[in-house]
């Protein structure tokens, strides 16, 4: 299963967001153990660098980015993705870029806590709970 991870899922883990960290960390763990083929949008990396630098420091941001680059694959952002995004009905350009990056890279779905930002899309959008349920079912099917 090829899944694009929204920036907020990664921030849950890196910033230890109490309400969300456990499930988000489990999902990232599934990528680390190759149970899920995890991707990040190329723009997510720059956003994470900026936010981690502000929340922690630049040195820590670099360490975290290097870790992420060993765990996740990167879904590219090119002129097609940007054109689709700017001409879309997404109210948030960044959401559009993430979505079309995933769609153009043939993802199975996108996981986010902000599913309301991804209405009327053809790519499946999962909450962390929904994705965890799908992964758990597929693990049971293999047993």
C-alpha cells in the first residue's frame, strides 16, 4: 500500500503532540518496518524544516529531516502538480499540492487528520484511525 503522509501526521510525531502522537507514531513505524510504502510530498520536507527549526532549532531540524529521508520516499512536485493545484477547487494551495503530488505518483491514499480539506477527491483520504484499521486487517489476513 502506497500512502502519502500529510505534514500534520509527521508533526504529531516530531513535536510529540500528546493527543495524536501514539497513533501517528504507529503509522510511521509501519513505514519503518516496510509494512506500508510511505511517501512525503517534496514540499512537506521544506515545511517540516521550517516548523521544526522554529519549534526546536536548525540543528535538530536537519537531524529529523535526514531521518525522514531514510524512512520515507518522496513524491515529487513538478509543473503538472503545481498546475493542477493552482487550477483546483482546493482552498489551501498546500493541500492541493500534496493531493496532486500523491495522485500523480499513483498513491493508494493519503493519510491526514484534516480530511475536511480533501472533499470531492478521487484519491482515497484516510484518517489515521481508518488507515490503522486497514493495516490491521491486512496484517490479520496475512496471519
